[in-house]
């Protein structure tokens, strides 16, 4: 028995990771994606997106703190 070939695009992997960050997903769609996606791609995209999220929060906080208060 040969394992089915996992063939999907990076765009689909990014979409799946974004849906998982939000937490809104049908179980049946999730199962179909897990059969097609490469787990190493999912891990890499998730780490990259988490890093971008944290860096975005740091940039936002630095921007807010640098604003004059106007008091």
C-alpha cells in the first residue's frame, strides 16, 4: 500500500494555518486538509506567522508608546 501523494500549494497551507489561528473550521474540512498537506510545511508556516504576529505586536506597542499623550 502506497501512501497518497501530498500535493497542495503554499497558499493553501497559509490559509489552513490562518484558519487554525482563528479557530473557526469545520472538522470535515480540517481532516481533508490534513490528508493533503505536508506537516513540515504547516509547522514552518505556523512558526513564521507566529513570529510575524509577535513582531507586529511589538511594533504596535512601540508606536503607541512613542505617541505624544496630549495631556
